C-alpha cells in the first residue's frame, strides 16, 4: 500500500543537539543501517544547527559532519540522505560538498519571518539536482496568514516542499491544524510538519496535520532531539499503522532501531521535565535548553528563569549569545536583591 506521507527521520541531525554534537561514525552507520532496513525513506544527517554549525556559538562537532555524511550515504541502501542548512551558518560551498558526497535532499531553514534569505540556497539546491525543502522555523510565532506569505516566497524560489516547523514545541493541535491547513489550501508545492514534543503533542499535531493533507512529516527515533525532543518516529509509525494510515515503514523494525540502536546512545532521554516543558510553554527555541542549563550552572541562577526571560524577549535561533546576557543580568539582579 502506498504511504500516505513521506517520513524524514532527523535523529542524526536534530538529535545532535541532545548529544552535544558528539555523534561518531560508527553511531551514524548503525542508525542509518537500522532505519534503512525499517524502510524510512529519508534520513537527515548534519550538525544540529545544520551544515557549518560546528562553531563556538553552536557547539563544536566531535566528528566532522562531512565524514558523518559520507558514512550515511555509503550505508543507506534505499533511503535518501538529507542535510539541513541555515543561510548565514552554512554557506553555498557546504551545500556543494554535501551534494558531491551524495546527499540528495537539501532542507533550507530560516526563521519564520525571514524566508527571503533562502532564495540563493534553494536555487543552488535545485541547480545541484537536489530536492529543495523550505523550513520555516519557530512557526508558532506568527499568524497562519503571515506564515503563508513566507511559504509562498520559498515556493517561488523553487522549493518542492515547505515545512511548518514547531522549533519550540509550542503549538497546540489547533495551531498546527490552522497552519498546515492554510498552506495546503494555498500552495502548489508539498507541505510538511516538523513537530517537537515539549507539550507532549508532537504525535497529536502530526495526526492533525495528516487530517489537513500534509505531505511530509518528521520524527526522531526515541524522540531524540533538541529541548524535550521531537515526535518519536517509532510511536508515530505505530499510531499511524493502528489508525489505518500507511507509512511504508515496518513498525516492528523501527521499534527495534529505537530500542537497540538509538536508545543506548543516550539512555536517559525521553522525559519531558520542567525545563523541557518550559520551552514549549514560553515558546523558546529547542536547542537553547542545554545552553541555558550550562549558563544557569555557571552564573548560579535558575534555568527556569533564563528560559522564561528568553521567551518574554522573543529570542530566536541564531541569538544564542543572548542566553549568556540573560544569565548575567539575572545573576546581577539576584546579587542586588540579596
């Protein structure tokens, strides 16, 4: 039976945040082999912040991302290998190298109000013969009509699909439904949803998106991803199969991949604790969590207060330096009040 949607597993990209960008070649080989056997059609491999993300600001990679990408391409038998690129973090040459290695899907990500900076990179992806996917991050921050205007820009640049990206895990079911539904109604290209699980709604939001006709969905095996994690691939597949929604993925094989291959990489994952929940409640970028915890420990303040203040300031991806600024300010207030 033909799959109702195309699944992209982002364990080896979004999950990079959760392991401080320390994936090894052997781990990539094992995860790609297991997901490929299960029939996952697209597997994303990059630094958590995309190509070129290995840096002081975002965290250095334990292994060069191009080496990891090469291992993924050599291991996959059926799956396409995807990469993420944020213009300004990654550059055109990064995308060329990824294409030369064999990546065939380029996911070009911008903040939800900045689609205009994706034109060059979406165009280059098409020139290189890659599938081009537009990725509108922090999509909860603007109204559906405004998100549509940004999605239309990406479509006009040549995007084959445009994603509603819930980077903070802040969307309710109705939030996801309205955004995906409007894009499906008004765009000619495909529409995707990338869900985070901070409010424990990632699977529910993905199912709501399916009801609106979404074409592509993302997951991370065991939910391994930034912040409180992503839509768990194995749970999404199991729920879809139980609901009569064909996925093209073997549910038992992907459960095995989750339990035997991914979970040992980080056994303590999967709990939506206070900090993870706060990300969704405050609408804060998922990858900020580890940075906020480190800053809290360094400056003797509460990570909760950092996250709430970041939410009040509407800080977005690319403004990681603000985490330190907020922690320093909170520490100063704390000293003055004592």
